[in-house]
């Protein structure tokens, strides 16, 4: 599951950072909202596993920007409550 979780993060991160000439902004927002909604539909135990995978990826990440994205993703996408850091 780490490979799929990492791929999901890379896609969402790319959508978030892509310029208007690369991806239509409205389309990018729709995809990210769809990802958030889909993750919220996961049973609690699967969401917990996803959070564990994200924490593991963040702990092993060498790139500080990607590590911060991994750490902030659960709150930013809405699968846990809290403040974005």
C-alpha cells in the first residue's frame, strides 16, 4: 500500500501545484474534492491504515517539502480534523 499511497500523494501534490496552463483549475479542484470525498467514505480501519502509511512515508521522506505535504495531507483533504500547519 505504500506505493499506492505515495502515488496518490504525488498526483494530488502535482494537481495543487500545476499552473493554469497545465491543468484547468476547476478540473483540478474537482479531482481533489473527489479524492477527499472518496477517502472519507473509507471504513474507519482503512482510513487509519492510510494515516499510518502517510506517517510512515513522511518519516522516511528526505525532501522537506514533500514531507510537509505528507504530514499536512490528512487535515488538508479532510480525513482528520485539526489545523493545517
